[in-house]
C-alpha cells in the first residue's frame, strides 16, 4: 500500500511502530512525556522525543507523548503507516474510537493526534507497561531534566541503551520492572512512583473494562483528569518590595495606595510580545534524534523546575546528585506545595473543570520607579533599569522552580515586554502581546511626581482621587475606563486560556483592577492596595463565572 500522494514506483510505504508514554509526579504535578519511533521490521530505533511539560496530569502527558511520536514518524516518512503501542488504556481506546472523549482537555489533544496522519494509516494497540519501557525511560529523563532546570537532550539520553530492545520492535523484558532504569538521578524512584510502587501517586487512569469511561469532568473520576491545573508562581503572601514608578500618597499619605502610579507606587508600563491565543501546541517542542528532525514547533523548554520534593526523593540514592543542600530542596519543595495550593480547585463542584489561572506579574523597576513618578501608557515608555532586570531574572528563576506557567501574555510597553522576555527565555515560552494589559494613560501627569502634580494641577488631582470617572489633566484615562478595558481583556483571556495557567505581565493599575474585580470591591479599593515592582499575584477564573484571588503582592522571590 502506498500513502496518499506517494510515488507509485517508490514501493510499499514504510511501517513504523510508535511507542509513547507520559507521567506526572503528582497528577497534576511536574510531568513529561517520551516517545520513540521504531522500524516495524527490524525494531531499530529511528527517532526519540521527550519534553518536560510543567504541571499537568498523567493523561495530558500521555496524549502529548502520542502527538510527539506521531509527528516524529511523519518527519521520517509522511506516507508511512504507523502502529501505536501504549500502556494507556484510556488513550488507546479513545483514539481507536471505542470510547468517547468527553473531557474538554482531552478533545483538542486527541484531535491534534488524529490530524498528523490521514485516517486509516494509524492503528492503536494496548501493551503492558513492561513492554513500554523505552518511552517510559524517555519521559522520566525529561522530568529529571526539568527538575534540574534543563531541557531534555537526545545526546545525553540512555533510554535506548537501558531498554535492551530486540528485533521486531519488542522490548526485552526484565521481570516487567520499570523502575531503576538508572537514566539520570531520580529516574528509578520516579519510575517506581508511576508504576504503583508503595507511595506511588499515579491513579488508575486507564479503565480496564471495555465500557466507555465516564467523563471525569462530570464525575471527578481519575480516568480523564484535567490538564495543567494552573498554579501561582509564588510561594508566599505578599511582602513589600520595591515600588512602582509613581506614587501619589492618595488616601494614605504615601505612594502605596493608588492603582496607577498613584497609590500603587508605580504606574509603570511593560511591553509584551505577541497576541493572545498562543496556546502551546500539543506536540510541544521536544527534541528528536535519529534523523527525524524536530518533532514539532519549538515549544516550552524543560526549564521550569518541577517538584523538588519528588526530585529529592527520586535522586536520594544517586551519588553526588548535584550536591543540592537541604535548604534548597526544602525551598523548592515549598515552591511546589504553594503551586499546588494555587492550582487546587477550591470549593467549586468537581464538574466545573480546571480554572483559568492568571499569575499577575508587575514589571521590574525602571529609572522612574525609585523617583515615584507617574509612568503610564502615554509617557516616555522607559525600559528596565539594571535593578529591574535583576528583579526580572529572580522572578524567572522562581517561576522556573515552580514549573506551572504554560503561556505568557504581556502589555505592549517596553518595561513589561522586557520583563516578559527575560522570564520567557528562562521558561522556553513565547510571549503574546495584549494591548488591554497596558497601564493607564496619565495625560499631562506623565513623568511628574505626585507632589509636582499637586502643585500644578491641584483641582484635577483632587477630582481624580475622589471619582473613578475623573481623568488626569490633559485627557488621560480614568480608572473607570481602565476598569472597563481590563474587564474586557480578562474575558478574552479567560476564554482563550480556559483551564490553563498564564503569566500576565502588566502594571500597577491593571493588576490591582484584576484583583478588585475578582473581589467585587469598589473602585476606591485601588488606593488601598500596595503592589511592588516585580511582585506576583494570582487569580483563578471558573467556568461558572466565579473568581478566586489566590495570591497578592508576593515578593519573596526578590529576597
């Protein structure tokens, strides 16, 4: 048989075996996938793919591994026929069409997998876990790399050597043990955790009965858990750090009250990079070797550090495992506990699905920040100062340890764009630009201190402090107008990133407005919040329209 569009004289199409697996150390927790493409006739390994995914569920990781394996096979020969072998009963039955896919997080991944090859060219076969060791090794290597803040590399992989594969694409068994592969510090223990060893956290995600599983989204079943339960990027409640660019004392007699530069200490603006909508592709950006080329578009790197607690447990038997101290392990473990707390579903019913979680990052300092000058979207658009760049690097390191952010969206101003770029480089993510996240336009007050505004425009300032409908001198933007803009932006982003954790890099007024709207607080509450430069806050949005403020003004990562 020749594939569609194949040269009739080219002979029969090649046949590949794709073995894929995925795992999550926590479900949801730090996760990764592995996939291998084999020559069906000889069992020769042709390509490997693996990627650290951040915090997602087992089922999401398994589907991502499937997509990556199919993409790698297509890179080798788009006219090939493929036999997929996986130990996930759920994925095999759903992709074979025998079980319906009800959960909204699974549908796009299954659709992505189905599009890689034309219908009829791919068949699915369930295999025991003992016969899927190669893909399992790769998945654990990816998770171990993520735990070190690195991207999985095919050049350092030992999965193929560790597996002991025989001809025909089958795996030589060794008693069925998947643990103890020895592929990097922590792999053995992590594998044991995924196979039901004592203390293992992997749930029975694959139903054994042929009947269609009930959609977990409706029942809370573990058969089809949701993807990437968001998480806040911070580990403790807000402590006060460096303030924003402007700081009119407003109702408090200092610069901590205003949402914009006024009161929130800094109405700085940060520039973002790309438009909304950029959901990560299901294939991720895993590396592929064996001549297969890239398995898909470059995606998030394995940089975000996953669960350090699991890393420590998994690597405890590995001599010289990076020499990490007890203190650093405890801190990283606290990071993950905080991320899971933020990612928890709250009091909503189990069928509500995962919330869209917005981790709100205020940009780092600019030269105007320590001077407490108004700096909105109508001023000089300053870049970060050296102190601001250092703050952004610290935020990036903190977010990488937590491993929960799946997408980044930023305001179009220079300081936000630069902050977002520093974080994105560390996390291996693209940056989307959303104009609605820009700072308030402070009109003629741009670049002035609060005292200078009071001296030059006392009546306008008093009106502005008294009413959210008042505009700064010279036709700036009122807080009411900013609030309407932020609310519309929130609705767009919640729809675009449903069930995902997104880092929004913005400014004092928009971030305070997100929090105010989530709390249902009056406009004057903007003057009663302090928001520091490079601070983190988090709000989760549920399908029923409810919102939950998970974190506010955390600066612990800057200490």
